[in-house]
C-alpha cells in the first residue's frame, strides 16, 4: 500500500514541491556565511541608507550572475580552474579581513568605500564565489534547471533579508563578524580541495556542522 502511494500519481505531484523545499533549505543553510560576508562588506559604506542600497543593487547583479552560472554549470564544472579562482577569491576576503586595521573596540575594518558603486562589484562577485558551492549542491539534488532557478531566486531573496538582519547583529555580537569570516574560510578551503583533490572533499554534513559550531561561537557574546 505504501509502495503504491510513493510511486503513484500523488507522489509525482509532491516530488517537485519536496525538491523545492530541499533546495530552499540548502540555500538557507549555505547562505549564513555569505550573508555575514555581504553585511561586513556593506559596512564599508558610511550610511545605513547606502548600505541597504548597495545590498539591493549588488544582489540584483548577483542574481543575474547566479542564473548565468546555473545555465552554464555543466560546462563550468569541466574547468577546475573556475573553482580554484572562487576559492582564491574567498580566501582573499578572509586575508583582507585579518590584515585590515582594528578600531578602538578591536574590530577589523575590512573595506572602506568612497562611493556606492565601488561596493557593488565586490558584493556581486562575493555571492558568485559562494554560488559555486551552492549551485553544485543544488544540481546534485535536482536535475531540472527551472527548479534550480526558482530555488536560487528564493535563495537570493532570503539572502537579502539575512544580510539586512546581520547588519544589525554585527553591532550586537562582537564575535559574529569573525565567525562569518571563519565560515568563509571553510567554504574557500572546501572549494580549493574540490578543485585540486576532488576525492578528498569533506562531506556536506561535516561542513554544515562546522559552520553551525562557528556561528554558535559567534553568537556566544552579546554587547549589553
């Protein structure tokens, strides 16, 4: 009876919504470190209005890059150099964070922008580097391009919301920004291993567990 239900017409109707839920959940899990990085970059602008506007425009550009990546993913996967560049970019962000000067509260100030348009390319390409990992994961779950695009669309909207929330949280939790960059380093190292030694790539569950632990530490101290 159960086997008939799982293979019958009801299952075929539930298959696509179930996959969509999985894709959105994956985007949400894999976007926390991305959102912190984007919020940190946006902090390089002087006013909250500029920060929000940069996130809005930057993520519109990032969405276009994500869709292009989805449609060319099969081709991109043939070139390990693309993942190597993405890994190098993410690790460069981490290096910039730890090499940047500290303020009076011992917080690093990674980027400082003179104008909105200086921040937008950094925001867009940061999301693209993260997308190399999330799009590959999405393709492993679903083989229907339109479904991956819908999941990616919802993911970008959720990312914009998360980045806005993290802008506020970065002021409340002094460890959160560093936790975000430690998570960025984990993603960058995983991409690097995938490009150079694909047989040695750590499993997704291990990466998610490490990122959860890093963020638990990031939220462990709050400014009163």
